[in-house]
């Protein structure tokens, strides 16, 4: 008999050996609803201060094409797949797969460069280990992540919230580790290329303040709440290929970053937020002279459209390429469903 080599194979063996004492998990549809409720929070990205640094007050700035070749060459994104796989007694046991990739543009084609690691993958079971069969799982070589709860056992919704938060946090750490590796590598090469990261970069900037990195945020609830009514009118009134003034964003416990809004597509075709992207960069006075160039390069990546993704108006095609690549390497929903059906 061939020994199991992957986490999913080891889980299959464990579940077959223990199916009589374990309890089945909710259906995939029920879990999506549970996770959606658990992940609702007042505002994970609350803003301590927002200060315009480019002009006397917030204004709209037209962005024109630039002659410089596009130096946004490397794009980083990550995904996570998670499911309650089974219950050990009344304790939900989550399986989570996390991955991140850097895809690079070479001769107008997206690829993974062989010079340095481009793909990072991790998977594990997430549970309060003192309340489950941790010893049996370890004997099978299954990676575990402890939710570290005390006594008494927290209620079921709290366990779902803890697991969801821990999985999301581990994904952020994975993406940050890959970003740090790439920033170091680009620095060693004395490269003028930029790394483009999906989402906020404040934590990354805190670790590497001089990084040639920009973050692209498709949603900006915390920042939007910090805008004054006059600033809102400017931001929501941006037309296609216009940007806002640069402003500094400070969040509790995080590094300050420079940021601006950029309208990728004609807003008359959708809502106020249609095509509205927010860019983040490290705080560097020299950045202010590059804002128009960076914005022009981002606008170049509006085409081809990232369809059929429903977020195509704010999702650059290279980022969609990253997501497609990661999904192709991830365990399928059918694989996880088949595992859950063993219980």
C-alpha cells in the first residue's frame, strides 16, 4: 500500500478510520452563510487620520498616457479555500488551503519567473486542539493550527469567528512573506520594476519602508468613511482616467501610507463605485512626482477586461491571471466535498 503523501490523502485515511465517532459538517451552502455572518465586523480597516498631502484640498486630476515603458511588472495575489470538514463532538474542525503567487509580465505575457520562488502554498486543519483528537491527527502527519481557546469551550458562533479570523490572518502572513521575498530579490537585482500587491500594504511598508511596491484596493470602506463631504464629492465624482489628490492614511497600529483614488472606467455605466480603485504606496516625498506615471501604468492594464469576473471594473487583468493560476493549483470544491462525505 502506498503511503499518503499530501494533507488531503492523510485526511482521507484519518476520516475513514474515525468516521464512526465523528459528526458530519453542514452543507457547503450552509457554511457560506455561517462564514459570511462570522466575518461581518464593524470595520477592520478603521482610519485614525486622513490628510491631503498633494494639494491644498482634495481635487480631481486628469491622468494622461506617459512615454515611459510600464514598470509594473510583477503582480502578487492570494486565495484561500476553507470548509468545516467535520465535527469532533461539538467542535467544528476547519480545513483551509492558502496560497499566494507572483506572476510577472515578460514580453507582454504573464508567467512565473524561474529565478526565484513564485508560488507559496500551505494547508492545515484549524481547531481548538485541546478539544479534538490532536494526537491522532498528528500521528497521520496532518498539519494543525490551534485556535487557542480556554475553558469553557466558546459557543459555536465564536468558534466559527475565531477560525475565520485565524485563516484570514494566516493568508495575509503568507502573502506578506512572499512579497518580502520578492522585494528583496528585486533589490538585489537593482531592478527598476515595481511589485503590485492586491490590497493594503501598510504592514509590508512597516517592515520594508523603501519598497518599490504599490497596493491596489478594490474596496475601501474605512477610508471612505474618513472622507469629508467635500472630499466624497470629489472622489465619487471622478471621471474615467481621473485620480484624486494624494492623501496620507494612518491606521491604528500600522504604518502610514500614501494613497489616492483612480477611476478606471466610465462611472455612468454603473454605481458611484464603478471602476473606482484605490492605490497605496510607501510614504516618500519622491513618490509624489511619480503618481501620474504610476496611475497611467495602472490604466494601461484596464485591457484586456478581467471578464467574466464580476469585479472586472476594479480588477486588473494581471491580478485575474494570478487568481486563475492559483485556482488551478488549489483543491477543488468537489475534492473537499468528497472528504466531508466520508463522515
